[in-house]
C-alpha cells in the first residue's frame, strides 16, 4: 500500500500534493522501476479524493517521465528513473557538507558581507527617503495614466539604454541641475548606481589592473572592485576631496579612478577645482577612465548644487552615475549613467546580455513625473524637510553629547559625520547602538591605508526631527556607557602590552 499523506487544510492543491508524494517515493527508491500503481478510481476511493485529482496527478507524472502507461495493463514506474540513495543515518546530505565550486570572482566577492546593512526603518539608518502627500498623489495618478494609455512597446523588448522619453527627461534635468553635457543617446537607464558601476567594472577592468579608490571611501565600490580582481590603490581624501597628486605618485598607470566629487563619501568634502582639472589632465594623458558617483548632489542646503565633474571634461573620460534612489525612493530601482561616446556600443552590448533593458512601464511614469514638473518640486520640498531634520540632529548632538561627539552641520548630503572623542571606538559604539535598535555606520572600517578616524555616519533623511532628537538621547546613553568602559579597555591593552614585554601573564581585573 502506498503511504501517501494528504493535508486537506493546506493551501497546496490536492492533486499537487498527491503528485509530489508519489514522485518522492519514486525518487527515493521506495517505488522501484516497473512497480504498478493503483488504478485512479481505486486510489481516489482509498484517499477520499475526487478521481479528477488523481488523474491530474498521474498526468503530471506521465508528462515528467516518472511513470508510463501501458494500454490494457495499467500504470507503472518508469524504468529510467534512478533512485537517490538517502544519506547514512546521522549524516547531512553531501550538498550541505561540501562547499560549492565558485569562480574566482565569487570567491573574492564572498569576503564581503552585505548582511551587515540594516534595511529597517530605524533611527539614523541612511538611504531612507521622505515622500509627502503631493508626491504620492502625483505618482499614483501618473501610474494609472501610464497603464490606462498602455503603449504597445511594453509588449516587446526595448532599447538596452531605456525608453527615449525617460532618457530625454534625464538629459534635460541634468543639463539644468548638474551642468552635465550629454545627448539622450549617451544616457543608459540602469537599476541604480550599483548596476552602472558593475557594468563599468566588467567592461573596463581586467584582473590585476590598478584602480584608484578614495581612502576612506564607499565600501560598496571597494567590494565591487575587489571582486573584479583589480589592484586596489587607496588614495587619501581630505576636506578638498581626492588627493590626486598622491594617486599619480602611487599608481600613475591606473586604468580607473572612482570619485565622489560633489560630496566625498564619507567625509563630505568637495573636490576642489584645482584637483578636478588635475584629475582630468591625468585621465587625458594616460587614457584612464573616471567614474563620477553623484549620489546625492540634489540636496545642497546652502546655494545651488555644484556643477558636475563631467561637465568640465573636454575629453569624454568621465562616466557619470546618478540615481533616483536617494531623491525619490530606493524601491523604484532606477538610476542612470552618462556614457562617453567611445564606450557606448560596448555598454549596450553588456547591458543586452545582462538583463536586456529596464522595465518600461516604470520608466514612462518617471518620465512624465519629471517632464510635468513634479520631480523638481518634490526635490525642493524634500530639501526643506531634510534641512529641518539635519538641524534637529546636529542641535541634539551638541546639546546632549558635548565633549564626546563633534558633529559639524553639513551644507549638503543626507548624513551627519559625528566624530568621536575620548578614545571611543566607533565600531564598538555602533554595535552597542544596534542592540538598542539604533543604526549608525562606523567610519574607521572605511579606511584602507590612511590612519582611521573614529566617527559615525548618522542618516537624517526620511526621519522626523522629533524622532531624531529622541534617538540622540538613546545614542547618548550608549556613548556615555562606552566612554566609561574606554579607560578600562586602555588599561587592559597596556597590561597586555607590558605582560608581553616582560614575558609574564597580563593581570586580571
């Protein structure tokens, strides 16, 4: 008799449960080849099922080759099905024991843990966006409008660069807001800045090629560059951005430089005009490429947004990358890259073989959102909202943590750089804060060669001022507790050092 468990309360259809149960018995060898299965009517009666459910299960097994039907004889387990032997008792399946065979790219990538990021709506978590009722209403209306006037282009594959309507809207916006010089043909709509960077590295970097990276710099690019097999060249950054002269002195033959010139991540410096021209001259002389990551330049609270590096590049050596994730919402997963003409064809080929093209309905909605003026007004309103949140955060830190935390009020960006004093460890503070449901990002791990500075990045976009003030009170308790522990940790380190020097054991305390 077949041991078949059917759960009538489960969401899975009864015929599918029966199909799976019989298939598993065959795969495990419980039902060997040539075993005759019960007739459908008889099995339906025994299991109290409708005969149609049993017939549907048998038909699926026949289609998959697990059973065969012999006219006038019955239904049998197929001969070619090889049973999978069960693992020895107490032993895990081999697939769970052996590490999978990975490519060199995957092995390099596995050194970085993306799970360290927090995606929850917690205080100071960066990358969150605000959206008011006017923006939400406009987006809903335009989405309905897009689907109501359904364009037949959605029924086929489109240009790897994206729809002409959105590329034209992006060009018009970039010309006015960022002084970017480009034509719609140069714009590629991508799934966020990371997508554009990944494409660029696949196209421009071979294993062993030297590439400049800001030190300290964005960990996401560091991970992507390491996975590509590049020879990473950390170049110091200061309040004036990337120290170009040190990059030239260290690796003049680098194939690529990655910069955040409008808001150096994480220090917040702006690349000076002298260094901009120096960087462009180096790229022209060596044939190197520059990735300009312009990730949040829309949010400048004093004066107009700064002009892009790409806009003063006469030689088309800059790949300009921007995103709607920071200015509209991350869930949209739409960004853009302005590609130099010499690279356009190969970028299109790479994009085609990666994911063909971006989703078209969302592009049409976003294009209308930009062209009808909703995007510009949304940014203007969010700029005021984020400025209030920034002011509340910096004021609360000054009031609650004098002498322990120094937080300058940034005139651009979406995060506050909070430098720690008193021998505090930013990684220890961040770990302790997370236990209290507060997300902070330690800066010292973002340094590669330069002496690290203990600091925390505190995001304020998408968080209400009153919530930020309460969160500062909680963070202050964490930091004060860590400050009390810091002297004891210093004494323990000194004892360990003295113990190693004298050859005896450190004191316990």
